C-alpha cells in the first residue's frame, strides 16, 4: 500500500471518471451462496452483509422508528426513494447496523442536512421515484460501513445474474411493524415488457423502472423496504451495483406482481448533478428540502396505508475531494493477492494510488 502525492494541480471534478472501482465490496461476507430463499420470504442477514444499507428513521414512529431504507453512495450522501419524505427535520439515519435495536459498535447515526427529490417525481404514479439525502456529517467507513457502486448508462443491467434485495420492512403482507433484523432475499430481474403485460401490471410500469422478484411470487420487498436497494453482483468482479431503488408494487409477494424499482443508471447524471459533481445542467431543477428547526410531525404507520394504484412500498411505523467519496466506478483493477480493488489517478508524471480500504477510511472511497 502506498501513496505518492501528485505534484501538479489537477481540476478536481474532472478526475472522477479516471478512477478505478473501489466500491460495492463486503468485507465481512463471503459471496458464496448461503441458501437464501425468503423482505417477505427473506432470511436474517449476516452481520455486515450489506454495509451500504441504511435505515432512515422517524423517532415519532413506535418501536425502532424505521421508515425507509437507503444506500450509502458517498460518505455524506444516501440514495433513496422520493415517496419516503414529507418533512425530514425529525429524521435520522442509522448506518452500519444489521439489527436496529442493537446496532453494534460499527454503526453510526447521522441527521439529515437536506433532501433532494427529483423535480419530476409523480406522487400519484410513482414516476421518477428517486431522492438523495445529504447527511449532516460524513460517516467513517469500517467493516460495517462501505459504499455501493452506482451504475451509469453503459452498464447492461439485464445481463447481471446475481441480484438481491434487503431491508427492515414487513416480513408478511399483513404485518404492522418492521423487522428488527435486516432481511435479505435473492431475486431475479424480470423482463419489463412481461411485467407490463395485461395479466401483470397492465402498462403501469414506467420507462425508468425495473422489475424483480419471481413470477410465482413468494419473495418480495414490502412495507418499510421503500428506498432500499436492488443490488446485483458484477459478473466479473466481487463488487455490487445498486441497480434499483425500491419503489412500489401491488400487495407483497403476489404472483405476477413483483416489486417495481427505479432504475438507477437512468438517473446517473442527475445524481452527479445534484451532488455538484457535474457542471450545472438543465436537469438540475430538482428542488431541495432544506432541513430547518421545525415541529415534530406524525407519520402514518403501516397499519393503515391508504389504498393506491399503484401503491408505494410505503414507509413503515464542498470539500474539493468530494468526488472521491462516491460509489461511481468506471474501470476496475484487481489486486493480485488481496483481491481488493486498487484505485489510482495519473496526473502527468505523477501518480498516486490507494487501496480501497484506505480510501474508505480516509473518506475518499467512491
């Protein structure tokens, strides 16, 4: 492991695309099959199994306060669903936990500095159901806290073969509370045209959606899993992509009614723009809810979700080095012995490189 500091000054935001992959890894978990079958139909996740998964919580909700899930894509940014938010001022984010009531020593809690909701989000039909949370302080990466990889438009998601969902949502369709222990399940990507067919969703799926689960049902995301990731393992590496954001569905785990997810790669440039990693673009009309001192608000618990068609997976009861802190890989280089990704940047005659773990601990992992 070594660091050579570059001598030449380089335009910071221009360098992000030159970096090698250093995201989507799971230090505490083997990627061997573990017999996961069932988070309706899911099983308890191993400690640290999904180190980028976060619990977005509202203390006014009884129990753990879990509201929605999200994915850590930067040491200070979380990717989630737009429909999770009305007033974020009372919310907190738990990172690095598997069990909500016993988060463990590797977990951290942050407040929400601001919520950026897609400017064309449609509450009625859940179109463009995507949002970003900026945390009040950066997190510190450890074995339990890592960043997931964010795909751009070039990733052929349909070819990815190993996909999972995870969350603290309801474990049965009629459950009235969230799970205390993170649930995980293996799912299959389902052709969107099939999902949109007459006997399935009859044209209600949007162009920027993904469909995942099983035709026969039995395994699915449910209430409280909103905003959490649909994750697929890279076919040629040990890293995971967050290919989808849990958005909506009809019922939970029903036949021909699989989960519907916002396709992340279709919003790649939007994500970069909102995090101010790209020059200002037309799509930057997104509105930001700035967290200010406000009265606590009451969120409806999942015991009485209003009927919708389609219904959301409802919530249950600049640093100049910012671009380094993202899960935005473009190339990969495997370390021959450790299996860790190394990342590097060439600047003229100068070159500096960090192992993935060092980058993450420095808050420079992306």
